[in-house]
């Protein structure tokens, strides 16, 4: 079973940059998007064989998530369940027989960490939501989580220390999430690989020089991490300032047991 996650930085723009060809090439069972920047009905994608799930921000042209799934879920839910945090279309949760699949676009703390308090509130609510799901069945969660966890996860850690995406507060919240029973699949399978990034600034030829950050993830409940057979980063795929990331997971090895 192949799952893909991609921050497209505006789906309408990405559609002009070969999105449909990339979608077909990756041929995922589940294709999750972040930062769609859409309102309901602004695009009509023809994706035969896929059910479509969208969550849009109240603010136009901002945030937003989507999941395209080759099978219908048992249920679909949206948000973390906190009204003041659920106006930006940042979380979709699909329930299947063996697992939950969630896609998330974590709020950016912004320059000067001016939105850090909002980010911290989101982190706590998001973790609580995932832990509640994990009590029922295993969880697979993907998306742009807007944090480079360790120094190995960005090209220039020293000058970025304390900046949005690499502040102590954000990194500690990410570690707290992992400690709550979740595994970073890429780092689990590739503990020592450096230079593996999923986002590059549009400035200063960052992508050409691979001066990037790994801020896009697939996390899974610890108890199913060995079902993950691969955790690729598709750094060669253009169309956004992020590239797609994925997992290959053996569904038969996903057990219900807590």
C-alpha cells in the first residue's frame, strides 16, 4: 500500500506545473495534500477511482488540506475538535478497518515566532487527537508538520536555531508527540542519512544547492512501524517548494491490538 503526502503550495498553481502527471506517476493508494489554498468548488479534479476529501480554510487562498483515496473510509472527520483552532482546514482524519489515516498542515510559527502561542495550542490539541485515535486502532499521520526535528534535518542548523520551524519549543513538541507513541518513519528507516530534505526556500538557489529542511513527515503508531517497508522522499519532483514524501506499508501487518 503506497501513501503520498505533498504540500503543493497552492493546488491551482501546482496544476499548471504538471500535478496530474505526477499524480498518475506516483499511483498512490492514498494521496494527501497540504496548503491547497482553495475554497470549496474552486477546482473540480477528475480522479477516476478516487474518493475526494477536502478541508478548506475560512480565509480565502490560505491553508487547506485534501485526501484522495482509492477506497471509501468508514468515516471522515475534520479538525482537532477545538473551534478556535479549526478555522483553517488543517486536519482530515479517515477511518479504515485496520487504521486511521490523517493528514495535517501544522500552523507556521511565523517570523519572530509571533504565532508561537497558537502553534503550541495546536500541537497540544493535535497530539491529544492522535492519541485518542491511537487508543482505538493504529494511526498513520502525514503532512507538513512545519518543524525540522533534529540538526540532521536541515542544511544550516546553527543560523536557524530559534527560528520558526527550528525553535526549541517546536522541536520539543515534536519530540513529545513521538514519545506519546509515534515513529518518524523516514528517520526510523534512515537513522544516519543527511541531506534528505522536503522543503527548500525559493531564495538563494536553495533547491539547486540542496539547502533544505525536512519538515514533511509520515508518522505511524509505534506498534506498526515495522510494517513500513520504505519511506521515500521524492526530491526530484518539482511543482512546489516542497517535494512529495511517502511510505510503502504492508497492510496485512497492521494489527488492531493496542
